[in-house]
C-alpha cells in the first residue's frame, strides 16, 4: 500500500534518476562539443565568422552577415542545438536564392565530403551527423534561428 511517505520517497528517487540522466546528457553534450571544437569545429566556425566580417565590409553582403554569424557560432558548438526556420518573408527567400547560387552549394558540398569521411569511421558518426546538419543549413541560412534542444542531435 502506498502511503504519502512511500510515494514521496519513490518520487524523490525517480527525480534523482531523471536528474542523473539529464546530467549524463549534459556531460555527453559538453564532451562532444569539446571534441568537435578541438578537431575542426574551430576552423569551421572561424571561417563562417570571417565570411561574415567580409560580407559586412561589402555593402552588398551586409544582409547576409547575421546569418553567417549565426552559422559561425552554431559551427563552434553544434551538439545540443538545432536550427529552426522562421518566416522572414519574401526578402529572406530572395537572399537565400542568391546565397545558394554564390556560396551555399560549395559550403554544403564541403560539409558533405567531411560527413562521408567521418561516417566511414565508426567513431566519427556523431560528427558526420553534425556535418550533414551544417550542410543542409549552409544551403539557405538566412531566416533561421539557433535554439537549444534536450537531445544531443
């Protein structure tokens, strides 16, 4: 028979288990982000930020700058984050088409090649998944936001 005391103890035990699972996910996310940053994430993120600075210097590229900065910070530590698209109107669609023609396809190709190379190794599969996400998002980055998620991917 469940008494209030037993129910409270069971609830506290369940909460500790759930908290530990959440803590393990947080530790794994941090570990994967550190490994990602050390083994190439800093290059990808820095190149996105450099592209954003170059785009900001040219007046024509100024509308693409915020998207490049968002993708740069996302490229530094992608585990535990996801990209959401929000409706930014016709201007966003036009900017994405221009981006796709001049920069998006080769950035996506770059991330696809890296994803295939990492997927060949068993240990590189989580990083290959992140490169696939970056490939999709580098095609049309304008009008997207970065949000935190509870899962690793």
